[in-house]
C-alpha cells in the first residue's frame, strides 16, 4: 500500500490543527462581535446544521471511503463510477429537501429554540446544505483511494475563507442587530463551502476519472449508507435536542431565559470550542483507518487488521491524553485571557464544565475510533443500534438532570460521558477478537498525563499570569515527552524503517 494510516492521520491531524487554529481566530473574535448571547444563538443554528450535514453526508462519505477501498482491493474499479453517481443523487437530493424545510419553517424552529434571532440563518441552509453534501461525496471518493491530501487542503480552504468573510460579514451586519450578525457569519461559511467544493471537483476531474461501465451497486451502497447515515446523525441529533430544549429545562432550574441561553453558549461556544480541539486526532485517525482496514478486511488479512488497529489506537491514545488533560489543567487561567470581556461571573461554570467535559472528550475520542473499526468491518447495523442506545441514555439524562438546580448546564457534559462510555463498551464486546492493545502502551500515556497535570497546576499556582501559562505549558509538554519517550521512539523507528524500505 502506498499510503499508511499513520501518514494519512498525521496529514489530517496537521491540517486539523491548522484549521482549529484558524477556527479559533474565527470563533474568538466572533464571540466578541456577537456577544455571549449571540454566540449561543449561533451555536443553536450550528447544532441543527451539523445534524443535517451529518445526515446527508456523514454516512455517504464513510460509505464511499469503504466501498471504493473494497472495490480497489477486489480489482473492480468500474464499480467506483456507479458508487459516485448514486451517492451524488442520494446526498444532493436529501440535502436539498432538508434545506428547503429549514427555510420554510425557519420562524417555527427558531421560536421552538427560544431564540427567534436565528430564523434568518436557517433560511440560508437551503443553499449551504447541498454544498456540504457535495463536498462529502467528493471527499468520500478520494479517501477511498487512501489519499487524504485533498481532504486536508479543502478543510484549510473552508476555514480560511470562513475566517475572512465570516467575520467581515458578521462585523458589518451586527450593527443592525444580533440576528443580522449571526446571518453574516453563516454567509461567510456558505462562500467557504462553495470554494472548497470547486477545489475537490477539480481534483476528481483531473486525477480520479473512472471507467464508465454499468454496475449494479445500488444494493451495496444503500446497505451501508442507510445505517451509517442514521447512526452518524444520532449523536448530532442529541446535540440538536439539547439546543431545542435546554433553555426551557434551565428555566425550570431557576434561570432566566437570557441566563439559560448564555449558559448554553458558554458550554458549546466557549468551553466546547476549546475542548473539541483534541478530537481532531480521533477524527483524523478514524478517517485514515477506515479505507485501510476495509482494504485488509476485503483481503481477509486478520493479523494485519489486528496490527493496524492496535497501532492506530496507540497513536490516538498517545496524543489525545496530553491535549485534553492539559486543557483541563490550564482552564482556570486560559478563559480570563481569551474571554476577558465577559467570562468573570461565569469562570467557575467554565472550569467545572471543562473538567467534566474533558472526561467526556477522552471517551468520545475512543468512541469515534471504535465506530470507525465497526464500519470498516461492515458492522453497520450494530454500529447504528449501539449509537441509538447510548444516545437514548444521553437524552434521558439531560431531561432528568438539567432541570435540577444543582446540576443545570452540567447535565450536558455528564450525559456525554454516559453516551460515549456506553457505545465504547458495546463496541469492545463486539470487537473483542480484534482489539489487542498492549497494556504498557495504554498505561504509560495515562500515568504520564496525570503527572503532567500535577506539574502544570503547581506551576500555575506559582505564576498566575500569561508568562506563567506559557512556562507551565512548556514544562508540562516537555515532561510528557520525556515520560513517554519509549513509545515515541517506537513510532519514529517504524517511520524511518518504512521510509527506508520505500527508498530501496
């Protein structure tokens, strides 16, 4: 194979971090432009947009990645053209229907959320959703060839244009009102999607032309895409449920409507923006693993499957832990620096949300990895049902706990822990014969992260300023690298070995 999981994952991780940095430069000024209430409205619209986008493209992208890889392994390249056509028809058609529904019922949806200022942004989804759907189809085809570069480049294009035009339109239009400012941000996102689509379309036309030959691929496509689309939409659906009902639930806990919207904005737009950063790693590893594992599964190479799963998980575990634990350690200092205008009275909430949410993020990263393995192995229905079961638990907990005054907004993070934990447990039971993780590779990063946490907290207690923060991050990162050096050296040696073999 020309491309390894590690190479593809590192490429996507690099682009992902770059996109997150660009995204931070977008989100932080946007929060200051719109205010914390405005960013809460932005997140409410974004949650339903994300749900819809996953529904119309998440399953399609993963399905194409697996089926194209499988067709390559079996030498049936002519099937790829058939997969491409049916995916375009399915994804574009579904996205157009959903987009029109959002536009028609924009007033009713925003009223249900308790934030009528979002109605103009919902109208824009009639165009934004089809663009996102087409991007997902093109990425799926290219990823099926285990080429992650176009996906990485298109992500950077999206984020860069969103940064420039999203902030520009938001800044100009927010002078009218918050609703116009939120609309301006989504207008910038729309333009970024168009340009990313144009880039991917050119890549497909130039590099991945396939032979036009009739092939009955509809059955294979729909057998995979339906459970993957539904399963992939379930978790964003639970987040959409949060956005629809969290304001009314928090008012029952004693908060005003404005306070409830602000707390939701804090949880999703402030804490969530920082904590979701490390998920780049799990998403990148999962995207790279899916076509590779699908290829090996089609070849029925069990030992190589076990080997690639083990190495991929160790890569994920080694890098995800220090990022999440590090964010938890610096949360008390970092929020006042980033959000100096309004975080003061909500700092205690933000720090507690970071600690609880940090546990949820680590479990979510493992969950995303295991779901990729299930999909690569063709366990579509099991993956979907596991997600449905875990999401049911999450929804129940949010409705039961958010109305309690001593739990309130923390119900979302707590429910995410149970959601991810449940799915991880079910996936491990199903995949027990394939998951073989060395105990040392699992334990060393965990212990090293805890020691790093203690050092960072001790440094911050001595130096509670920006330079103390920089020193603490440097000291903690250096210590973690030193403690996990045996594992890092293993990855370096394997990379050098593979590079030398290619040269020979």
